[in-house]
């Protein structure tokens, strides 16, 4: 058995069990206080920088959706987990030249923010014979947080239309990261408005990806359908990036 497939030890399994239970409890409480059902919110556990053994343990603990932010790392883990029924979410900024690789394993890309990326993903998905859901990443800082990606709210419709008009992509909805220092409830409220406006033209685009370890309650309160949680489940990220064991 490859070293990458060595199972986690009992200590790590118990840490992951505890972290996951705490996050599920937070999601349940946030749903109760906003009158929503927990089934309306999908937990995507962001496993970036953590070893594939953690991903396999999380699957064993009932996690179906995992998120990654770098293609090289994600591609290696997806290959090592090909025997598991996991759904892979790409949540990081994506370069056009990585589209072909990502299309082989990813189910949802949360970070679609420009027509050139849509075109590259569509070509790649068609070549791979797969259908990929795309979320338009919204820059809620309106450009003030340069480098984090995303299109300004006024530009969402144009990118969404390109996704909707492509052959191998499905327009899933929108995604955002709350700007640093912003009130998350206000930021996610703005995202909810953008999502509602998108649904007037694309009624099936119902996904709203918002909320991380620090602000998932605010996101659920504002209608998030997908929360992307890393450190609250897995602990603080290791300083060294994951190196594929191959
Ligand atoms: C890393 C990451 C997350 C998870 O962040 P935590 O604070 O560890 O929960 C969520 N979304 C994106 C886009 C990320 O890059």
C-alpha cells in the first residue's frame, strides 16, 4: 500500500471526529436560529494542505464533499481517493492552464470569475466527458481586496451568461469570501441580493457558497447553501504545503 494511503492514527481520527461534530452542531444551531433545515446546507470540508489520509478518514466519518484550492495537490488526492464516492470542490483561484487537469476530477468550481476561464473549463469538461457545476465568485469588496479573485456584483450576470451558454458546464450559482474586516452578515446579505438577482434570469442557479470556519453562522443566516470549512474541522493548517506522495 502506498504511504499516502496509510490510515490515520487513533488520535487523529478522534480529533477529526470531534472537529466534525462541533461544526455539524454549529450548522444545526445556525439553521435553527434562522428557521432553516440542516438539509438545506451542504458542508464542504476544505482539506487543503492536509494529507490524503485525513481525506479518507473524513469520508469514513460521513463527509461527502471536500474542497481544495491548488490543482496539483487536489489532483493527487482525487487520484488517491478514486475508490471513494467523494465530490471534489475547487475553491481557490484557478489559472486557465489548469482547467484541463481540474476537469478530470472536479464536480464544482467555486471560483469562476472571467469568460476566458469559462471557455477553458467548458472545452476541458467536454474533452473529459464530464459536466461541471460552476459558481460565479463575487468580489464583495468591489476591488478593494485585490488578488482574492471574484467579479464585482455588476459583472456577475455577464460571466453567468457565458457559463449558461456553454455545452458542458452547469450554472450552479454564486460564491464569495467575506472581505477582511467587513461585517460578515452585511457582506453575505449583499451576496444574497446578487444571488436573487441571478435567479431571475437563471432560476436553477440556486447554490450560494459562503461561510468559512469564522463566519459560517452569518452565512447560513443569509441563506448559504454550501459552507466551506477547513480549520474548524481539521485544525490549523500545516505551514508546509502538502506534497503529493508520488
Ligand atoms: C481555505 C479556504 C476555506 C476554509 O477556510 P477555514 O477558515 O480554514 O475554514 C474556505 N474557502 C476558501 C475559498 C478557502 O480558500
